[in-house]
């Protein structure tokens, strides 16, 4: 079968290869050439990529960076791929293709276009002898010299990768560790076996001694059984007597408890009723608070409504006043219009009458003088002639008439100006009147606003006083209430402690019933003479406050024994006779400075007097002082001696120099001296709660205060605007007055001007008359004959009758027209003043204000009714609360009475229960004694004969449960032991018949002495090992198991060693097969590369037995040189040596092709030619792809693959293939 050969490489969008490129066909010796930076190394990366290399070896961080353009963030595609086509058999044209592509950030593997997993892909490559891990198909740029310079261990690692022995490294190490561990276990088992043999021999000797000792032990056991039976028999008899007495007492207790239950039931009913009343009272108080809160919310609204009504009332009053003034002004205005209209009508009527009169006169005159046409012509001719004759007079008359006309125009203009000034004056006077009215309104508004502002400020001051003082009082009362609640909490804590102390007091009662010499706890028998000393006494007594006072040390020891047996908490005992005390120092009672110093012993009252020594011991001549300073002075500075001194606040100065202060815990502890403290705190709490409720109620007026503040701000704003408006209006009045004065001055000027013009016109009128007379004389001459014809005295008589009449009519009409114009102008002015609209507007305003006022009054009345309703509801609820409080007080008295009755019965129950507890304690003591005897029997292995039960029924009580106060397990234990029936047949009747305690005690002592004598005899004999037989059996069993274990470990060791040797042999064979092959080939290859038979290359293993564990040395002797280390060779010599090693390794399991990336970098032309010649000689068995920039190298190739860069935004490589076989060298 032919060796596989790489046919060509297909690259698509891989790195600098944009698009699809087919690189090939590839010849046996291929050279890749091109300028630096053209993409030759990318071709190397493409081959590495398709052969399964990791991303880190491809000079990128991510797979997606392999896509063309990704380096500049402009990838041309979402994928890139490289395909390698191998020819398996040229005759059969059998090929196989390997394709690896990048899809986003992942790789896809294909073999013959079929997608396969990466593992299968690599296996297919390995089938072609392409080892990806060993990289037996390529040499990277710059890696040649590093291969030659590898140290021995690195060289070994390289050979392990090439040979495949490295795959067995982990298995080799694992089996080696297992073999060593198995050998260690085998050695340990052997030593163990030797020890057990010695142990068995020793056990056999001990057994013989134990048999002899057992016989004496049986005699002792019989005596022990007899002694324990004697104790158990008399214990059970005494227990039965106590149980009979206990049943009688229990029946008595049951009767009292039934009476107590009835009283408690009555108390419970009273408490239920009390709780019901309390809840009802709380409900009423809650309702009161809710209604008060609701009313406090409504008050600001009521105040707003009230202020709104007041404001609307004032607005309405102002609007009514303004309406009356508007109506008066309108009435006066209408009267003025009526007068003007009447005057206009009168003038027009006079004008009509005048026109009628003129018309009648014209008709009568027309009938008197009637000229013919000829006469008229004559009249006009004569008139012209007269005019010619009087032309001079006519010119003079025209000149005078023009002047007169000019003065008349001046007169008319001045008259018009005076009329306009008078109209303006009347208008300004009207404006002034309106402004004065506005001033009056504003002044009234300011006055009322200022008064309202004063009222609101006074209300705000009152509310601020209430709210501020209430807030301060709320904080103060809340602080006091917190202190009281904290003290109540402390008191409740003390109540829990009292419950604990009650349990401890029961223990004292048991002591009193069992042991006559027990008094009581110190605190129960002592009382300070005044509560001011509570803290000081508590400080000095300390732990002795709870100490139990007994008469003798023996009594204390009995009590301590009882505590241990019952597994109760430890207690402090003060045996009066045992205590060593110092007598009272009388001189300490006579201390006068500092004042108030007393002996602690003197301020304590105690009962009975028999505990005086215990009290003296606890107080120890300590002194009580008023202040810490006095206490320190007494302790260390009084008479040169030191004493224990304590201040009233608990500061303690010990004569030893120790100083300790008071604390909260000490204060709480001292409160136990005052039983009334709880009730006082409750009363104070109720008082403070009620005071806090009232203060909070007042503080809730803050919303009302906010409302008043907003109203004050509104009033101040309106007042500010009103004053500003008033000032502005006053200024406007001054401006109008100035304007009126100016107008009056102008009007006053017009009068003299008119008089002067009229005087001038009168003078000129006389001049006109004189000229007319002169003209008339001329006319008389001309018209003398004509006048005679028409029968008139002169022509003027005719003209006067006609012309004068016309002039008079004209003048009269002008006067009428002037009057009409004046009246019309005044009438238009008056009509332009629409006072009726102002009246209507103010009427609407009054109506609107009246409606708003009515609405506000309704709203105010509604708010007031709601507040009155809430106040009435509050008064009703307060009355209900008062009645309910009385009911609560009454029921509380009934509850107290019922509680006292229950307490009285409880005392009777307690007295009876004390007797029961005393009997139960005695029974418990007897049960405990019985349990102790049985436990002793079990622990001492004393076999008590039993009718019912066995020794396994006797168990030890759990100390943890007993210490926790859980007595149920102990009761169960005693109940279980009570079911055990002892067989007393072994006990003689003589021992059973003992009745007296003294006699029983003597007999028990006698039995104990016998047991002790026997025990002494046994003690003198050296106690053998009583478990010798068991020890012997155990030793024999151990020996057998050890033998079996030893045999099993020996087999396992053999198996492990065989497995290790097998893997070791496999690893050795793989490694040596590769190493021997390379060792044999490398010398010839090196000679071929050097082309000199004197050249030598050899490999040497440091560990011939297991060469893979140590290093491999590679050394070369260059032609014509002596031996020297590899590091001393030149660069070219190292490269040739490295290539010799690479070609030798490649020849072991040759890959189909071999890629060399610029391996000729350190070679001169001579060595390049030698390497090229060697590759050319091996083309039959070796397909080589070299990347080179040197012509001496690539000129020997069979094919050239040229790679050149194309101009683009990023590097784009172009590929050219050139077959050199057509051109023989």
C-alpha cells in the first residue's frame, strides 16, 4: 500500500486569504515563498488549523478572529474553513478530505464532507500517522534551535509524546503507588501477626490466675447480695408506710383544690366580665379619639368657612354701597339727559315756530311789493351803477368784512375750545368722584382686613401656645411614660424571676420537711428598716441573699447530698454553728463624721434571732454611708484602719482596695424589697397615659394652626394689594386734580379772549355801518327815480325789508343751530356715559355676592352643625366612659375580692401541698435511695435475685434532662424500677424482723464490716485479670483474622505488582522502540545532512532500565571538530543537529507530509544546499513543505507556492503555484 500524500489545501476566508483559494497540487518538495508580511505564516496556521491545533497555537485569542477581516472588526463572512485533501492510493484514485471550519465561536469538523466529533476527527488523522499532540508533521518558525537545546528531561518528554509511552504515565504512577501501598500494608500485617501471638501466650497465663481469684470473689458477692437485699427490704417497707400516709393527705388536698377550683371559676368569670368592661371602655376611648381626630380635621374647614362668610359679607356690603352710589349717579345722569332732551325739544319747537312766522311774513311782504321784470332789470342795472360809483366804499367794506369774518372765526374757535375744556372738566370731575368713592371703599376694606388680621394673629398666637406647649408636654410625658413602662418591664422580668424563685423555694420546703435544722433563705428572713437602704444592702449581701441558712454543717451536707442525688442546681448554705464571725465593733456605731454612717447589721431586721450569726457573717461589719465620697473616706481614711463601706447608690469600697459601682441589674434586684412598687407604677402609667392623650389632642390643632397661617398670609397679601391700590388711586386723584386746575385755568383764559374779540367786532361793526351809510348816500342818488316808481322812500327800505329779513332769519337760524349743537353735544356726552350698565353690573355683582354669601353661610352652618354633632357625640361618649369607668372600678373591686378569696384558699392548698410535697419528697428520697442501691448493684455487678424484672431494667438517669428541670424521665425511671420485684427468700427472717431505725442501722453496719474484711483479704491478693478467658478467646480470634488478612494482602500485593510490571513493560517497550529507532537513524541522517562521514550524532539515556524516568542526552560532533556541548555549537550547527533529530523522529512514524517554517534562517548557503539536497533525496518517502526566503533553498523544490499581498484595507494574500518539475535543475 502506498503512503498517503497531501494533494492540496483549500482555504476559504481564513485569516488573510479572502475568498476561496486552492493551494496545490502539492509535489514531494514544495517551497512557499513571498515577501515578509504577505501571509506565509498564515498558510502555516491554515495547515495547523485543519490538523486540529488549538487556538492558542494559531496566534489568535478567539476562533472568530480567524475569519478574514475580523482583525479590523470587519469580517467578510460568519465562517471560515480549511480543507486538506490526501491521496491514499493513486492507482485507485482513492482520496480522503479533512475539513475544519469556524462557525461563529465554535469549530466544525468534517471527514469526507460528513460532520464528525473532534475526537473521531483526530483519530482519523492518527490513522494517517499525524500526531497532533506530538506535532510530528510541522516545525514552527524559530523552533528548530530550541529543539536542539532541550534539556534531558524535556528531550524525554518529547520522546514520550512521539512514542506514545506518555499516555501510560498516569496509569504507571497509579499502579506504582498502589503497589507501594500494598507492600506497606503487607509489612504492617506481618508485624501485627507477631504481636497477637505474644498476646495469646500472655492471656493463657492470666486465665489460670483468674480461676483462683474467682472463688474468693463469689464469697464476697454473696455478702454483697445479702447487704443490698437487707437495705432494699427495709427501704420498700418504709416506702409503703409513706405512700399510705401520702394518699390520705392527697385526698385532703383534693377537697381543698375542688373548693379552690370553684373560687377560681368565679374569679375567671369576674375577670371575663372585667375584660369585657375593659374592652368596652377601650372601645369608647378609641371612639372618643376617632371623633376628636375627625372634629380636629373639621375645625380648620369650619374656620375657613367662617372666614369666607365674613369676607363675603364685607364684599356684599361694599357691593351694596357701590350699587346705591351707581343708582344715584344713574338717576342724576338720567335727569341731566331728560333736562337736555327737554331743552333740545324746546329749542327745536322755537325754531319751528320761528320758521313758520318767517314764512307768513314773506307771504305778506310779497303781496305788498312786487316788481315787474323790467323793474328788476332796472334794479340790477342801477345796482351795478351804484356799485361802480361806490366801488371804493365796497372795497373798504370787503376789507372790514374780512377782518370781521376772521374775528368771527376766532370767536367760534375759542368758544369751541372753551366748550371742549368744560366737557373735559366735567369728565375729570366725574373721574375724581369715582376715585374718591374707590378710596372710601379701599379704606373700609383696609380697616376691616386689618381688624381681621389682628384677630387671626391673636388666634394664631393662642394656637401656637397650645400646640407648642402641648408638643413639649407630649415629649416630656412620653419620656416619663417610657421610663414607667421600662420599670414595668423590669417588674415583669422580676415576676418571671419570682416564678423561678418559687421553684427554688419548693426545694427549701423539701429541706425543711426532710431535715429539721433548715431555716430558710436569707432574703426571706431579712427586711431593711427603710427602702432607702435597699440598694446598699443588696450590694453587700450579694450571693448570700439567696443563701440557705441551716443549723449545722451536717445538715448542710445532707442537703447537698440531696441536691446531687436529685441532680438539682447547686445552692449556697450558711451553717450557723460552723460560721466563724467577728463580733460587732461597738465603736463603729459611734461614728459622727461623716454623718449618716451606720452598721449594715443595724439596718437589717431579721427573724428568727437564731440566724444572727449568719447575718453578721454576711454583713461582716460593713458600713452604710450617704454618698460615695463618704463611703471612700470611711473605707480608707477613718482612724488609720480600713473597713468595708457602701454608699446608698451601691458604690462599694472593700477594705482590700477593690471598688465596684452600682448597676441597673443591682437596682432591679433591690426592687424585690418593695412589693408595692408594681401597683404604684401601674397607677402612674394610667395617669401619664391620660395626660398624654390630652396633650396629643391639643397638639393635633397643628392643622388648624396651618389653616390660620394660610389665612393670615392671604389677608396680608390682600391688605398689601389694597394699600398699594389706595396709594395708586390717591396718586391718580392728585393727577386728576392737577388736570382740573389746568383745565380751569384754560377755561378762565377763554373768557377775556372772547370778550376782547367781541369788543373788537362791535367797534368794527360801527365802522361797517359808517361805510354802509356812505354807500347808501350813493345808492340814494342812483335809485332816487326808481324808488319813486316803486313807491319806497329809498332803495334800502326795499333791501332792508328783504335783505335784513334774510339776515335776521339767517342769524336767528344760526343761533338756533348753535343751541341745538351745544345741547346735542352735551346730550351725546351724557348718553356716552352708560351709568345704567354700571348699575346693572353692580346689581348682578350684588346678586352673585348674595348667592355666594348664602352658600357660604350654608356651608358654615353645615360645618358648625357637624362640629356640634361631633362635640355632642364626644360628650355622650365621655359620659359613657365615666359610667363604664365606674363599672370597671366596681368589677375590679369584685375581682380583687375574688382574688383574695382564691389566695386564701391557695394558702390552704399550699399548706396541704407542702405536707404532700414533704411526703412526696420523702418517698422520692426513698425511691432515690432504692434507685441508688439498684444502680450500685448494677454498677458493682451484684446480682440481686428478682421475681419480676432483671438488671437491664435499671438504668442511669440522663443528667442533661435533670439539669434542665425535666423530671418526667426520672419519674418514668422510678416507675420502671417499681415494677421490679425483689426475691427476698435469700434474706434470713432475723434480718427481716428488724423494726427500729437504730437496730436496722447497726445491722447494716455489721454487714458492711463483714464485706470490708473480705474485700481487704482480696485486696492483699494481687488482682488477676478476670477477663483472661475472654482475652484468650479474643487473642485467638484476632490471630485467625490477622492470618486471613495477611494472606489476602499478600495476594493483593502480588496482583498489584503484576499489573504494575505489565504497564511498566508496555511503557518501556513503546519508549525503547521509538528511542532505539531514532538512535539508530539519527547518526546516518546527521552524516547525510553534513555530507561528511566524520560527523557523529548520538542519543544516550541516563537511566537504561527505565529511560522515561530520567533524561536523554543528545550530542553531535560537527565535521572536523572535537566533541563539545550542544550549547557551544554555532547557530548553523545547532540547526543542522536539530534538523537531524527532527528527521530522525519523523522517520519513526512518518506523517504523510512535513512542514518546515523558515528552518534555514540560521544556515549559510553551504548548509542550505546540504539540507535541500537531503530533502530532495528523500522525496520518494517524504513529502516536504518548506517556507523559505532563500533562493539556495527553494530553487531545489519541485513546486513553488508564491504568496503576495494585495492592496486592501487589511492584508489580503494572493496565491500563485508554479511547477518546477518542467524545468530540470
